[in-house]
C-alpha cells in the first residue's frame, strides 16, 4: 500500500455526500417520471416498459416523484451554495474554453488524453457544467409543469405548458445519456470510483494507464 | 389511458404487489449501481407499508406546501376563442357508455354543512345569477391538456350569497355519477372558480358534466367535479374519489 505522501484528496466530503444522494434521487425521479410519462406520452412513439417504472400506477408514480423532488432539490441547492462559497466551481470547472474542449476532445478520441489525478480536463469540465445546467433546467421545467398557474412566468420561458413538458423530457433524456457515459467510463477506469467514496486517490493511481477519463 | 370505474380498486391493490415485484426486478437490473443499496433494504411487506407511510406523509406535506404557494389573486392564463377545443374530450372513471343523464325538470342543487341558507337551487335560478366566462387550460393529472371555454356563476359569489362559512377549511361535492371530491376554501373562492353551466357558450353537454361542472382552472382536472348534485362546507376532511386512492389532495396547478 502507498504511504500518505502518495495520496491526494480529490473529492471533499460534501461533494461525495451530494453525489450519492443525487445519484439515488435522480434514479428515483427518472423511474417515477417514466411512470407518470406513460399515462399520457409526450411523444406517441416513446413509452417506457413497466419494469423500468416506479410506483405501480400513476398515483404511486406521482407520490414518489413529488416526495423525492424535495430530496433532489434540497441536495442540489446545498451543493450550489457550498460550491460557490468554497470556490469549488471556480477552481474545478473553470476556466474552460471552446479551444481547450476541442483540443482535449481530439486527444480523448485518439486515446491520448493525459490524466492528472485531482484535476478535470476540459471534456470533464464541460460535461459536469452541462449536466448541472440540465439539472437546473429539469427542475425549472418541472416546476412549470407542477405549478402551471403559480409559476406561469417560468412556464412562458419554455413556451407554455406543453413546451415545458417537452423541455422536461429532453433534459431527462440528456441526463440519462450523461449517466450512461459516466457509468461506462467508471467501468473502464474503476479506480475513479474509490475517491468518490473515500475522498482520496493515489497520485500514481492512473499513471500506468494514461487513458481517456471523463468519468 | 382511460380511467375506468371497475379497474380503480384493482389499481390500488396493484400498488402494493407491483411495488414489491418492481423492487426485485429493479434490484437485479441495477446491482451494478452501488448507490441504490438504499432501496434494496425495502423488500418485506412491513417495509413496504413503511414506504407507503412515508409517501403518504410527503403527500400531506405537499398539500401544505401547495396551499402556501397558492396565490388567491393569481389568475390562470386565459386563451383566445380560436384555441377552444369543441367538442371537448370526455374523461371520467367510467366509459363513455355510462355517462349519467340528469333531467333538468327534477334537478335541485342541494346545500349542506356550514351554510346559512340551505334552500336548494334549480338550474333556472342558477342561470339568473350574474355569469362569467373564461377560456383556460384544463390539465389532466395524466399530463394531457386541452383548452376550453366555461361559463356560469362565480362560485365564490355563490358561496357568499348562500351564507357559506368562508372561514371553514373545505368545500365538498357530491355528483350524480357517484364521483366526489373537495376543494380548499381559498381555491373555492378564487375568482376564476366557476359553476360551469355552459361550455363554449352552449348548455354544457351531459358528457362534460350537465347540469354543471365546477370549473377550477387552478387545479388538475380531477378536482373539477361534474354533474354536481350537492355542495357542502365543512372543517372535516372530505377526501375524494381519486384522492382516497392516492392522488395528492391539493393537486393545485
């Protein structure tokens, strides 16, 4: 085993707590959301199989969705608050420029993106910024659907009630795409999973495989 | 999806058994997600009812949160005549072949509970009251929505006219098709809440709720009772047909 000098703290405790609560809440929101969606599909051709839905029937799906909603939103707001306060956003996600994204993406596709433990490359940065924006949009469009009268101003931003349903669905789909990519990359580089649990990584952890790493 | 009367009790039972089955298949499919370990603890019937209790408690909490969010002066968005869908979709907990027909000659609207003047009302008397109309979006709990034009007396004015105790918590409705539901007093008094005698300027059809429907544009569709036979004011929670099966009671828009 390595000594302490070889270890580096990557994920602070609050990030890890946020991450895992968010992971559970997100899956519950998506599965109960599919239950609700099936009652009146936005796109006729798209329906979700029953075994992927939560709640048993529309009423159960709604109960789950609006119970877990509070966990999802509270957790997200605490994360925002602490991340801005501690400068986590500023230091971990920025700067990120279009050139650096293209550059890193090019390297990643050629399998030549070097990985520095504890530092996000541009592709990671833009993925995380992107999924955080998606979570905000899914929340706002959800509020517009849930409270189409009280939050009608938010609804107007999405082109009204039906527009908000489409935005809610599209954001959910993109979040699902992120989750799939995220899990695939963790499966390819499993050593990235440990720091999200313990907070610590070995500096030499990925030294032997300087592979693509956008997990 | 058509919400049919016969399948409703079945759906309730399904809630429990399917939750169980789902949780198991859910586990199998997501074993790779360590994060979901939290869910897997709930597999016995006891835990299931614990989950149900938590969900019920959260639904009650959501009633309070929505009551706090409800602005009694905020109006639902109104639309143009060209947006009105006519004929309007039939929707109930039974099929279209079971629509109830109420005869106008025999019809009397009954009033009960915390109301000073409990004299019943004929349709003609209701038509003599000042009428208002609105073109608003009817949003079903299922997610679909349609725009319609409803007209009739303001429900808030009616409640005040008959001397309803507007400090009471609930207004309940009993319908000719055995449907029942209830509103919070603040929503009952909302300026757009209307006793809809007409749809699109014509006498409302039996399929849409003749003799009248309580049109509440600040609520989901199932909080808009059709074929209203009796209105009562109370402080005792009256529940509702769908609410008693698990739909959130407040269900405000």
